[in-house]
C-alpha cells in the first residue's frame, strides 16, 4: 500500500519498504504484507497430494462445487507471515467429513488465498488509516476468475485484473523507461495500464461467516510446532 513520501512508523504485522525513488530527492514509501504461501499452495495440490495434474485445473475444479462443504485449509507450510508472523504455525485441513472431495479441498485452497489477502489488507488499512477503493492483482493465480470474485466479495471492493499479469517485470521496465525518457512521467505509466476484467463484490450473506471460520482455523494452526 502506497503511504506517501513520509516513512511510516513501525507497524505490527507489516513491513515498511521503499516503493520507489526516481532520483528526484523524494522517496515514496509503502506498507508491505508478506504472505508465505499462496500460489505455491496450488503447486502443493499438484505435486504434494496429486489432486490436479496441471495448475490450470484448479479454478475449474474449485468452481465445480458451490462451497467448501465446511472445509478450511490453512496453508501454513512454512509458518504464517503478515499479520501473524508465526514461524511455528503449521498447515491444517479442518472440517473434513465423509462427503469431502478433492474439489472441496481445491476450493478451500483457493479461498485461503483470498482470506490471507484480506488479513493483510485489513491490517494495512487499520495501520495506515486509509481505505482501499479497489485492488489491482497480478501473477499466475490471477487467471482464476473464482479467486478474484472471492477476493472482491471478501474485501467489498472492485478487483481489477490487467491484460499483462507480470506486473513485477513490467514495473522494472517502466522504471527503466522513465529513466531513459521512454515515458515522460508517472502519469504516462499509469495511463499505459490496461484492464482485462473487473470483478465487483457480490455478497450472498455467507462471506462474513466463512471468514470467521477461517480465523478459527488459523487460531488452531498457530504455535503448532513449538516445543
């Protein structure tokens, strides 16, 4: 989250980082939330428990069921990052019944990405006192419509997917272009961004309950491996 040109004080659960410095003598700062496991949880579905053969199957499999059937996956495979910062947390699958299928587990993994992002966004907005008006996404997982719709529902804001998903590489290219005069200003870089699809909140009354269930599951996973 861009917090302007004044370095914010240390904030529990968040990292303070430099967003950019264009050599003008003015540095722009940001609050950063580190989530350890998101897309790699999809790899775990494929390589760890062989639920899918290809990452591209995750979205359709998750969409094949209307909900998780009460299953919650906490992908704390290497502990939990922001805002928990618990290296002793461990992964958990809770709520399994005889009716649980691979589709329910896949959907629970997809939902865990949305919930972890909400954890971080809520912590950022509370720390900065700034509300989020929309969220722009990128990366491989952003191809999943179901994930972005879940994210919009959880945050209550529009989620915007760009045509170019490799935003990190594009950001480096934009900075180089600014230095070499390819783009004349930050506004010209902003204008180069192109929307692929917008996902708007569509609440059906269950998202808040689902998030509370997520927080209960996180509570079970915290400090799990501490002696």
